[in-house]
C-alpha cells in the first residue's frame, strides 16, 4: 500500500533480508538487501544512517557469500 520505495517499506525489506539470512537463504537475502540499498540511495541519498547501514550489511554479506564459495 505504501509503495516499494516508501521509507517504512525499506525498513521492512531490510528486516526481511536479515530474517532470510538467518534462515540460510543467503541468495534471497542478498537480492533483497541489494534492492533495498538501491531504493534507499534513490529516496534517501548516500549519507543517511539507514543507507550506510544497509551498504555495510550488503558488503559484509557479499564477502561472506564469496568466502563460502571458496
């Protein structure tokens, strides 16, 4: 109802991505957090704490995924 780029929706996306990661659904979590980060950049910009936190999680999860495949 709020739309995929609404700040409340972005928070829900971030939380769902964390849930999926905890359920070992890393690929789904990575896809969702990547989408979340892209929308946050468009809506909030690069510097707000939510965007920075999402980028940090995305980067960490990508590294974890790369190391798991090694």
